[in-house]
C-alpha cells in the first residue's frame, strides 16, 4: 500500500483577478494547489456538478471588468457571458517564467478536454508541462471519455497528475476512463459532492478530494457521504483530502471531519517505483 504524506504548503492568498503574469495572480486559494494556469478559458455545463459553476459566475464578473481573456460569450443554454471556450496561446509561456517550483492547477477556468479545444492545442499544453519538470501540474476534467480517447496521443511526463470530477453516482464511468490514462497520479475530485458514492473501485486511483458546494443556492452534503469516502480511501490505500463542508462561502462550514483536517497527498507512481 502506498504511503501518503500531508501537503507541506498552504494556500490562503485569495482569488487573484490580474493576468497570470502578475505578481500575485499565480497564487490560488484552493487548499490542494498553489497556483492556477489557464491556457484556455470557458466551458459548457454537462452534468449536475456544473449547475452552480463558480468559474461561470466569475467569468461574467471578469468580462464586466474588461478582462481580455473573458470577452467571448458562450451558449446561454450551457454557458454564459465571458465563458465561451477560448484558446490563449499567449499564456502557454507562463509556467516557463515561474522559476520556483510550484503545484499548478491547470485550467481552473475551463476544461482542457472540452471538444472545442483541438488536440493539437492540448498537445502544446502537455509540451509545456513536459518542458517545466520543476512544477507539478494537476489537470481536472469532466470529459473523461475524450481524455481516454486522446490519451495515447499525449506525452505524459511524471509531473502531470490527471483527475476527473465525480459528483454523484451517475458519473462513476469517469473513473473507468481515468484508469486508462498513464498519469503519474490519478485522482478523483468528489466536489461538489451531491450524493453518496458507496463501493467505489479505487484500484489505480492515487488520490481523492471531497468537498461540499459553496455559494448562493449551494446544495447540502451529508456527513455520512464524506466519512464513507474517507473510509474507502483508507481501505484502498488512496490518499484522502477533505477540502470543505461548503455553505454560503467556501470557508463557512470549515473543513474539519471528525475533529481534524484531512490533507493527505499522493505519492507519484514513479517515486513509489524508485
């Protein structure tokens, strides 16, 4: 069973709205990462976990503020103002300018495996990640079927962690697609957790993040759902990270589960083999 360790970094800088090249915009308030990098922006809702998408709401604000990356509108049925899928080739060099190693959440404001992101562009993003081994990249998608389809056409360096969102039992198939990917770390984001996920098959899954929804209209999360995921991870040797209970704001409910925080981080498969 692979051993896991607590993440040594804390992210509490708040959400930055400047361009990614600025002095603070490469920081992230997300507890399990340090920085964000958005070589694409925009998306479309495809499942229940998208209903209260924070990125869609933020894109509307950024468009109103005049941010150049958020001026393309998406289909109002599935997207919104400033949230049309857009490629940003000028952002591809951003990680190369970061000299100090950092953990980077790729496309916090989009989905790299959206159908309107050409494979050639996905390959360019992967090339940047390959060329900057000092950073650790966390890529998260809801489009797991496309991920599996194009996986063999991507160069998978050991610093790329690949995850899928699984918000309820209806999305279990995404985990099966994820298992087809030769990433150094495979992870599940059960956030917002909208229902129980009993009896998950966690073979080949290195990390699971769980969290409740936040913001206006947030849907409640049952403590038993979270405790069950923690226990399943413990039995499978999968690192478990509990991000938040959620509520009106992300911090409203805190992040204690049974009186403590759960900040386990995965060990990349290449390090285990060594």
